[in-house]
C-alpha cells in the first residue's frame, strides 16, 4: 500500500483528474438541469403503461429520461443506434465539450492516446426484442441489417469511440449494475499505466421494456407503490419496498494530470482510487453483512491513500431494496466504524430510479459535483431512515459538506456479486 498523504498520494504525472462531465437522466438532459432538479427535490418517477404491440398494457413505475435522445442527435445517427447508444452519445458529447473540446472529434490529432470505456447492464435489449417481433410477425426479410451491431454490448462504446476517434482502446465492461462504475475503474487504470492520456468513461442503459420490467417484478425487486410514484423509490427508508427502473447515461472525461495541465484544462476533481471485489455468494443477493462491498470500499481507500476518517461523503448504491440497502449499510459501518458519524450519505436513486448499468457512472458524476459544490444531494422521498440502517442519509434538503480538503466515495453493486467503489477528492 502506498504511503498515506492528506487526500491521496502525492501528485504524480499519471494522476487521474476529471475534466468533463455529461448526464442525461430522468431529471434533465444535461448536467446542469439534472443537478439543479436533484437539489430542488424533484423526482423523475411516474406511472407508465407498457405493453407489447399486440398485447395488453401493464402499468409500472419508471423513471424515463426527461429528454428524448432522438431530439438531440441527428435523425440519421439516432436511426442507426439503439436507445442505450443514443443516451451514451448525448452524455459523452456533453462531457467532451465540458472538457474544452468544441468538436468531439478534436480530442487528439490521431486519437492514439484517447480511449473510450462504456459499461452496460442489459445493453441493446429493446432493439433485440423489437427485431425479434419483426421476425415473428413479418419474416426474416424485414429484420434490420443493423440488428447485430446494435444488439452487441459494445455498441454504445463503439459509437462513442467513433465519435471521438478513440484509438487507444474501446472497451465495454458488463458487470450488471456495477458496469458504469467499473468503466471508471478501467479508465483510472489506463491513465495510471500510461496507456492513454484521456479516457471518455461511463455507463448507459435503456431497458424500460415490458420484459425487463416483468422480470424484475417476478423477482419481487420492484416497488409496488403505484399510488405514490414520487414516494416509491425510498432508499434506506424504513418503509422501502423495492426499486424503480430508470434510464439514461453518465460520462466522465478522465485525464492524466499532466495532459490536462499542458492544455490548460479546468479540473472538476480528482479520481484518487478504486476497488473491485465479488461476493461469490449469490447471483442476486449481497453477501451477509455486506462483506464484499466493504472489501471494495477498503480497497478504494487504500488505493487512494485515504483513512476512513478522511471521507466525509458517500454516494451510496442504495437501490431501495430491503436486503440490498441493509447489506450496504452494514458494509459502510464495517469500513468506517465510529468515523461514520461524520459521513453524509446521499441516495440519489430516489429521484433518478435505478439505471442499472448506467447507475455507477451517473453517481460518479454526482459525487464529483458534490465534492466540487460542497453539497450532498438529497433523497427526495426519504421519510424515516430504517433504524437498522443507522446512516446520516440526506433527507429532502441538500446538506452542506465541510470546508477544507474533501474526499468522497461512490459505491456500486450488481447481480452476480459485483462490488465497485470509487474514491474522489477536490481539484486541489
């Protein structure tokens, strides 16, 4: 383990900084609108009727994107992409422009030092099912010639890679609901190893389809509060009863400190450490006591050179499921112990829904913003923290974060036992 300094290892040429942020969510089509709506206590959850073209409609709770990506992209580009790739392109374009590149294709002269990593959970599910419906009802000759490219898990990453001309590598981690966070971990590795100077990394998901919704419902994972959409997703609440599916994308431009300094880039924050573990316990349930998640957070803190008492904010995975939230809370107690009394915890899926493969990336963006703005975003639906949770969860009003050096952690967990933790610090 590296020596511990004030907030992460001493600056090095290959330290990773965040120079660009991009979002499209149920609260807004960009970073500014999403962040402001989140602070204002808005909620993107609503009741939506879903149904197959020839079947009955079923009402589910869902957090649909506030801005249809087809209204942002060119009609030609949108027509060639699955909705998950559309979201990825919208968020990536914002992140790249935020990083100071007016034209996404101008990141580098030849792209040899530029990489893209975009995680997905279910990926091109809607396109697969739409084309299968065509096959069954109209015959093989009416299946789109774009079916294979858009159904592959690397489709969003490939489209973003083409947009920015990435030649150092284009990757697509698939680790369920931890995919977006794992993309950021891989970006950190590429920067530290010197394999890239700049990485566009994040996650995307567009799985609001009757099959996915019915499947999660059969797992008894979804909230049943159809009579109270805005209060349905209740992470860490004593009366939580399941999550609400959402859609969208989050992207970050992760850059070496030396490369960012050389071009005079604005820095939003630093990506100081990461940890990845697996429970190896159950395909859909966390390890008892949150041991796997705790190990990931421990690894991220060690990697960042942080002591638990130096962390003041956690953006939790917090899906609003009874077992998942409890396991994560137990993990945080295990890691932070008495220092947890000084940690402010945000549970932003209350407003955004659970965006599956995009969640870790969206929450990474929100964690960077929380550190930069020294404000922990609220859980818009929280009424009473579960006594067994015993965390300082931000209620319906944003909470200020302390002055001075500031460090934060974002956690992600996924079916299959995946655990990812990311550690962030201020720009300086």
